[in-house]
């Protein structure tokens, strides 16, 4: 059942919600960083990676991405980060073959959405992650449109970074999360500095009411998705 935030302390409520969101994408709760939404999660993932000036500076995305990715990539390009924009196939897909063909020896991060917000196409993230990882790069996935609607398993799909928003899964606006796999966490620079909240990756007082709302939405989405799929 859903527990009211009044029944437990703030910290406990936040951690309970973190577990619910993590469960929906098969992540460890400790690998989730609260943000204000997928836009901030995308910014944290891309700028956070680029800022550490890693030897593999080249980044790759597609022309089909959300503005939060495209505008962030444009910003990074102005600062000297090389970016490749993949174009979709005739069926509107970004394929693993297209990713493989565009990879460079200095490719460090590939960012692709799981479900396209206009076409509804589902990206074969598992196949793409194999190609990306074989090249020694990381895979960031914008799952804003996919969360709670299609099964997501960050481990099975080989996702290093995953952006989520609560409001796309009937939760409140203004809250989201970024999944950062344990090995990748030291490779992402924080974009919000302050009291060192969220293991130093995202400072700022946590909005308990928003977080509980996102946790509850993910808990309900997980139940509904199971019954919907069975039906």
C-alpha cells in the first residue's frame, strides 16, 4: 500500500521513494540522484561528463532527441566538445549499425532516448549498448517518455545513465531523477554545488513532498504495467 509521508520521517520517506523509483528500472536505490526533472537530469549527465575533460571527449546523439539534449549538446559544441548527430533510418529508428558507423576512437558518451516523443519509436538500447560498451564509451538514455510505459532494466539493457521525470508517469511536476551506475559516478561532475546532498552529485534541500509523489507514481506504474502487460 501507499504510505502517507506523515507516517514516517522525511528521510525515511525519501529513501522509500528512492527504492520505488529504482525498482521500476531495476537499479540500486543508492545509484539514483534526485533532480528537478529529466531536463536537469539530461544536463547533469551530459555537462557532468563533458566537464571532467576526459580523454574521450567526442559525444554522439541523434537529430530526433528532446530539446533538453539537443540544446545541451549545442552548448557543449560551442565550448569545443565534438558532437555527432545521427539521422534516423527510413522507419524513424536510430539503429545500432548507425551508432557503430559513427563511433570514433575518442567517443566517450552516446545519448539516445528510449521512446521518441513524436514518433513513438522504441530504440533498441540493449543492442546499442553492446556496440557502445565494446568501443569503451558510456550510454546515456533519456527515458522521460518511456518510464512506467515500457519495461526498463538498466542492468539488462546496459544503461550507464538514465534520465527520468515524474510528471510523465502521472507524478508531480518539478521532480525527476538521474540513475548513475556505480562505476560511472566518479566520472560525472556535479552541476549544482552546495551542501553536498545526493552524494555530492546534486546539492539542494530535497523536496520531500515531490519525491514521495514520484515514488508513489512509480510504485503504481509498476503494478499497472504488470497487469496491463498480462492483459
